[in-house]
């Protein structure tokens, strides 16, 4: 399913429309998604939900969905059990910017990130990753605890 983020913001020329906000809210409320992969379409000046993962998908499904050679934003709902044996959930915002991506994409994603995050409030943690080791499950566990 593809959602388009429309409304334009002043800093990057791209904003978040209702459909995109809904995908994030569905993840946040655990009703539908485990993760959301988000792509900037520079030609259309839109931010597009590229993929959503169903709640049964695992972390490896999420990382496999990240583009190997291109930047993306991603949101991941991380469930874990605390040392006190409580079930918890933390929402991670991932700015995926692999070293193999082109410089222009890195600039566009970096300059659009703050405005994008303001539109979708509710992230607990942010990770900026340039290679898979920086968005490893152990990194999420360390941050969440």
C-alpha cells in the first residue's frame, strides 16, 4: 500500500499528509504495522510510504526492507521485556543513509528530517545509520533499556 505525504513545509518543500500520519498512528497504536519504510520522491516533491510491515514481522524483515544503496526514513516499533518483567514498547525513528548512497540523497534526507519528525510526533529514540551494524537489534536493545 502506498500513501503520499502532501502538505508542503517551508524548510524542505515536503510535508506529511493525513494518509502518512495514519500509517504512523496505526504503528504507534499497534493496530496494524510493526514498521514503516518511508521514501522521498524528489520528482513529485512527496514523501511516500514505501512499505509497511505487519505486526508479526521480525526485526530481520525490517532491516531487509531498507534500501541497500539509497537513503530512507524508517519507523520501528520495538517490543521488549524489562528487567522487572514488564512488557514495553519503544518507537524508533531511523534515518538510514548508507555510505553507498549518492550525496544528493544524503543532503535531501538530512535537510528534510527535522520537519518530517515534527509532523509525526511520538518517537522515543532516533538512530542515524550508515551501515547495518548501526541499526542492529542490539543497538535498539541498548537504547531501549
